[in-house]
């Protein structure tokens, strides 16, 4: 038979321990009288990994950069509007796990052509690899030039259900060195000149249910909607538009489907980052051996391929190693002595088996006489 008193006692004991656990958490509430120093002192002395910095007012003026050194959640349950008016980073992240949720960030910091500042930044952080980075249900307004909404190094994480508005010139909505993660149900709009909605050096992930609109004027066609150079993933159920440039610039490893992509009228909808192999026009000869340089002038690494030289009735081949962008290699081709000299035309071609997909194949071939 069940002892009802014992069951009630155990239930009360369980609630007691839950209450103790809740009270012991070092969450910090930001109210009207809370100063930057108050928050900084809490971060330094009391905050623990897993705690929350909770903004509990409708508006808050942040007077200096908040250096986030603990793995915490920064959030608001009432959509606090936080304004920042200094020419520096707003939140400087120096930890390997961070979440932003339920905030409106009015970022009025301004950088220059030499330095860019961000609402959420890690460029000055001592650690650059992040186990988890999440921005959820957050609005970021970038109001001045040379600034970024999210300005980060290398991270794993997602930007979800959020909005970034770019009003200044030369701005980025999201600028990352490397991201493993997704952009989901997020809107980014740029009206500033020479700005980019999203730029990522190396990306693996998904863009899903998002809207990226770039309406600003620009000098370069390479400032557009979504740019990810070394990229692998998918863009699905999204709208990406760039009025005066390419809407999407990604590698061939990114699948774009069920999406509305609109680039400048005379440009393709999607620009593909690819290698571009070219034969250097200065060829050295020593007796009957030719030294030929091959460059990769494209944006991403090339694959190992084959170079071929034909003259008269003979053909010689050599292996061209994989090349990083802006790198080159030299190969040596030896032919019979009777073919050396201006009497015979030498025909060259790099990547004869079309191992590399390139935007320009015309510069893969060449001829010379000497």
C-alpha cells in the first residue's frame, strides 16, 4: 500500500531542491539603474558559465563595450532595445559559447576603411574557435558606415528568426572568417552603398527560409546578397536579391533550390567561385627543356591535373599539383632537340582532362615558337 505522507514528503523535498538550485544561479538582471560597471563587475566576479544576463527594461543605453568572458546567455523576455553610440564594438565575445536572444540592438558605432566595428564582435578575442554561437529572435540595426551586425572569426552556430538592417555604407550584415552552421528564418536588408548582406570565407551549412535583400548602390559587382567563397551546403526556400550586383556567390558545392534569386539585370543569378588556371606567358628554355609556370588566378583551390605540350608528332605530359588561389607551380617539359626553335609551333594546354570546373577555360591553352 502506498504511503501518501511519504509521497507528499518526497514531492516537497524535490521542490525544495529545485528552488535551491534556482536561487543559487547567478543570473543578473539589468534594470533602469544598472550601470556598465555593474554588469562588468558581475561578469568578472560572479558570473559562471551557463548563467544569463537578462535585460529587464524596455530601453537601455549601453555606455561602453561589454566584454563577455563567460559562456552565458544574453537575453530579454520583453524585447529590450539596447542602444550603443561609441565608435567601437558593442559586445566583444571572448568565450567559446554564447547565445543572444530576444534583443533589439541599435548599433551606432562607426568604423573606417582601416578598421571595422561590430554590434557582436570577436575579432579582438583571444579565442577564435567557438563550440556554440546562437543568435535567436534578435534584431540588429547597423546605422553608420564601416560597421557590421555580426563580425566574427571562426565559429559553429546558427542565426535563427532574426533581422539585420544595414543603413550605413560599406557595411556587412554578417561577416565571418568561417562558419559551420545555418541561417534560418532570418531577414537581412541593406540600403547602404557598397554593403554586403552576408560574407563568409569558409562556410558549411544551410540557408533556409531566409530573405536577403541588397538595394544599395555599389561600385563593385562583388558586393551583393550572400557570398561564401569556400562553401558547401544548400540554399532552400529563400529569397535573395541584389539590385546592382550578384545576388548569390558560392562554390559549385552549394545547391540552390526552391528559392527566388534576383541579380542585376545583365548578370547571372548565381556566380560560382571556381579555380582559374592560366599558363604564364614567360617560358624559359634550356637546351631542349622548357620551364613553364601555371598560376591559379581563381578564388578557390584547384585540383591536381595534367599539362600537355604537343609539337610535330610528339606529345609530352606533366602533372600540375593542386594550387591555392594566387599560387603557382613550375613544370618542366623536355622534347627532342630537332623540334627546338622557331620552325615548329608548340601547343600547350593545362587541365586537358577537364578535372577543374572553371569560369574561363580559354586561358588554359597557348602557343609559342622558339
